[in-house]
C-alpha cells in the first residue's frame, strides 16, 4: 500500500441516555475535511462480545476493518468513512438504538466529519446482534440507508415491511451472509423471505463459524463487490419439476437492465454461463437433478457488464422448495 493507510480515531458522542458514549471512526488515507463531495459513510456494529466497554473498537481491531478498507482503496475502491458504536451494555435493544442512531449518532457524525447526510451515501452493517440491528434498520428505515451488510443473524420481515422495502429495491444493496457451521441461521430465513417476495439481495454462505474469520471475509466481500457498487437488474426464478421419470431444476434469468450482461448460474447440480445477454432477453437452462426426490436449495446468479465505461456486477440468489417423491 506504499504507506497509504487510513487512521482510526476513538472519540465520544452525546448519546440518547445523556452520557458520552464511545465511538470509533475510520478515516481513509487522504481524508479531506474540506473536500467538496462528502465521503460515503458506513455505520457498523459489533455483537455480544462480553465487553461492556470498548465494544466499539472490535471492528477496528479483530475485525481488521482498517486493513481491509486500506487495501481496497489502494486497489481503486472509492474511499469511505466507517463509524462503529457500542450497544453491548444496552443489550442491543433496538428501542433504544433506533433513536440513538437517528437522533444522536447521525447528526453528530455528519457535523463532525465530512460525510454524506444523504441516504445514497449512508450504509449500515453488523455481525450477530449487530446484524439484527442492521436488519431492523433495513426493514424499518429503508429511506435512511441504502447499503446493508447483515452477517450471522437476520429478522423475518412483515408484509408491511416487505411492501416498504420493495419501494427502495432498485436503489438498495443488501448483503446477507453466514457460515455453514454458524449457530445463528436467521439470515438464511431472512434471505428466503426476501427471495419469496422478489426483493433483490446478495446471499453468501461459506465454510465458517460464528467468528472473526468469517466476518472479516463478509466485510471484504461486501466492501469490494457490493458497497456503493452499481446494481444490475437480473431477476431469477427457479423451481424443481418432474419431466417423465427424472427431476429437473429449470432456472430462468431475465436481463431487465439497460446493458448487455454475462451471466454465470451456479446450482448444486451444475453451472451454466451465458454470454452477452441483451436487455430484455430471458435465458433458461434445465439442470438435471436425477433423483425422484429433491431437497430445497439455492441458485446464485452473477451478472457482469459495463455501464458508462465502468465494469459492474451483481449477485442474485433464488431459493427453491423441496420436491417430494411422487
């Protein structure tokens, strides 16, 4: 990185409960308090760490956020500011966190640093109980943040919340992730609910547990491939069906974007690539499953293209239900 590293400031802010609460702020290399265009800002929470005080520092230390973002910025990622708060001693009570963030954290950070005060320039992320907090902001305040990283937890949306987040779907990045051996699997259920209602989002499940190795990978993937990256509109449908004496998984992808895209479809039953899929075109591939009874699963579609001279990518996940023997 040739010495192009950011810095972390540890400060306090006037909180909802009338106290000065701890906050850590990552500022990217070359941060300019007088820059004409405010920096995008990611608010990020830890979960239950057992530490009543200092919880706001863990993303900056064990989470390796400064190192991850420094490297991405050095590789060309747009610099952004990251802010971490501590809600450990509040037991991650959203009834207290919600007004603290909206009425205290955001105004304080936006007054103290050159960061965006617009929805488009704000993101929220978190792990475990911090992911539950992130999910609640996504479901209850989609008008406040446009980027969400929800790792190792999740919240089931109500029908009213689905209707509200659907209004912002075209301008919202949502990344849900967990480890294959994670003992908190609510993110998987949340992803399934969003998929069932056609809400675009990225879902990542990789080998890992409920630990920092997983969360560092989630942050790196989110920051590099999703955070403030352009969205490609490629809805996906997938459902198991019988054809004669065999079971197939037909997967269809429609390019509803304005640019041609390459598509990579990945399933438990094989992969398929389509090149230069024009706007408005739908491509379909029937993956042969073979068994008379097929379990539920997920399909991941990666779309890549070029918009306004810049490469763009988007990952869409579609789940499909079990097909019982019959």
